[in-house]
């Protein structure tokens, strides 16, 4: 019997309305994902159009910021109907910003997360660190039940020096602070695997570039978008490939992907 594959894609679109004017539907079709996660949709529910919501062949799920317009927000398009959908981490501080969608399938629990950015001020950095800790605790509660997890999204932190163009210059910048990188270390130590880095340990590739100073054309970027899986999925040889598609334009991020064998 031929092995079946599932292709998962994640993309911070930095505004779904904006990227729809820059070839989003063409890119969506070309990427041909079974599960397609978006971050930073910047939508309110009232602004969700049928063109956005109803892509043939997919069901879609959405979480919106209720505290600020044109901010945050995540979505998932899926060809396979999930068994369960959850939009809450159990804390209104996080839920009101529309940062997570959790879909449970037969094979794994899928998390699409837009982790906070800590660059605005110390309060937002602390919010980010709290979110990190509370999300990991929530994920661990699933693992204790024997669940396999796939976690994707914009983590807003480059883990190691290989993951950004100018590490020394950014050691005091949120997104590469020791305290943020320490949490990434703790995530890995807890049994979560960065699939791209696992498969391509020495590859220098980025997923985000500032709009300032033509950073993308000069490839002065950061790798802050990830697919993590629980280590059991590696032992079971479920991870087939991972990729970062630098050729897809339209946002300051590019899509990333994961290919899994399915049982």
C-alpha cells in the first residue's frame, strides 16, 4: 500500500486583505496544502468575506482580536474535517487577542499560534514570556494524555545565531533576547523538535525580513516561523520533509511547510 502524505503550510500574511491584492489565492493554490495556517490576518469577524472564508475543498476556522481592530488574528484552512476545534488557552488576556486555533485530528493535535511580539515595551515582553510559559503548559497537558502535537506559527523569536543575519547586533532586541531564546531551549528540552532545523541543521534560510532598508532583497532576515512536532513523531518516522518557501511574496514573512506521513 502506498504511503500517504499530508502537506502542512503556515504563513504570517501580515494582513489578509493586503495579501489578497498581492496574489494570495494563486500562492494558496500553488502551495496545495492539506492544512494551511495563517497568522496576523488583522481581521474582525464582521470583515470576514465569503472569498476569504470559503475556498473550495476546505473548511476554515478563525480567531479574531476583540480588543483592537486590524490586529493579530489567526485562521486555518483544512481539507480534513477536525474532530475538535478550540480557540481558547483558558486565559482572557490571550483569547481576546485571537492568537490560537487548535484542531484535533486522528493522528495529532494541530496548533496554529501567533505568539506575541515583545518589542513595544517591557509590559509586552512580559506578556510574551507569560504566553510562552502558559502555552507550553497547555501543550504539555495534551502530551500527558498521549497526544502527538504539531505546533506552527510565528514564534517571534530567532532561536540560535544561525537563524538571523546579524545575531550580535540584535542580542538586546526582543526576538533574540537571552530570556526568549532560553524558552526556545526549554521547548526543545521538553521534547519538541524544530523540524526544519532537524532536517537541515546547517542551512541558512529566513522566514521574515523587515520592510526597512530593502532587507528582503539583501536577504537580511530572521527565521522566526516554525513547525515543531513532539519527538514521538520523529521516532515513528512521520516527518518526511520541511521547507521555507522564500519565493512566495506578498508579506514580510514567507510560507513555511511540513510534510508528514499519515497512518
